[in-house]
C-alpha cells in the first residue's frame, strides 16, 4: 500500500472509486464501519460487514391475561372503622382473609422503642440496613378462633413522620427474624388458634414516628396509634 503524497489521504477506501456499487435485488448492506488500528501512525481501515437478504419480519403477537385481584372481605361487625385514632395500648379489630372466608384479628400497638445496640449489631449484617432502627411493638389477637392463619404474620404497620414522610421498614419475607429484643414472626405460633389467643411480634422501621398507621385497604383512610 502506498501512503501517497501530502495532498492525498493516507488510506483510500475500496469503495471510494467513482463506479457506483451495485448489490443484487433484495440485499441490503450496512454502513461501512471505520476502525482505528496502529500502522506507522493512526490509519483508518474500513471494515464492511456482510450483506444479508432483507426478509420482512412478521409482527409479534402477544396474548395478555388479566388476573382478577382477590376481593377484599367486607368488614365484619365489630371491625374498627378506617380513620379511627387510638392511643398506644388500645385495640383495633380488622377483617382479614378471603371474601368467602373472613375472620377478625385484633391489633394492639403498645409503643415504639429505639433498637438497642445488641439488636443493631445483628441488623447491620444486612446491607439494606444503613440507619438506626426502631421497633413497633404489636400484639395480635385471634378474635374469632379461626384456625387457618398459616403464613399470616399480621398487618403491615407504617411509621408516619411529622413532616408527612414514611419511616421505611425492614422485612424478611417467609422467615422469622429473632433479635435480642424483637422477634418478627412469619406465621403465628401453633397455639394461636383459640378465640382470644395472643402473640407478640414487632415491626422494624428506621425513624421515630409521630404515629403508627395500619391501612385496612379501604378508601376511608387508615387506623392510627399515637402516644
């Protein structure tokens, strides 16, 4: 290859001559890709990908299936209406289960505690824990003696902050978490099948809230506990 004179380009593309290139009908050729390689200096070498027959693509077809969400049960008599505000230690009653097999659970939020250092030593093993934790203390009551609560860990409780924010929460799905001063249950203990049976659990959040909220899934608002 001749490098040419000062008035000529260092490299001439194989396709820089004046004769137009002709491809067979039905073929398309991608654009030439220029790649830098080191010879004496930086020289541009054209790389041409192969030409392929142009075949029209058939339009993709998709089938969408809409799964109906489980219908929430109608609140049973004695359930606490949404919008109720309670003090720590007061009990709210919520309706849980399927629409065709509802039952009632009592929820007593007893308070919020800052996690002791021994508990934080365990929690810091989880990479998502990067703030100091607080424990929402809660007691769950089997109001109706319903026995089919396997896998029921109680309602989700939220820490509402004074500025309208949320305290966040830490959950392990499908597993118990045993801390020195807090046990998060993934299912109730076996003896929690008789009417009036209780067990204590807790929820882990990451700020000291102004109130604790339970959302029963209705448009009328949640149930709140505060000091």
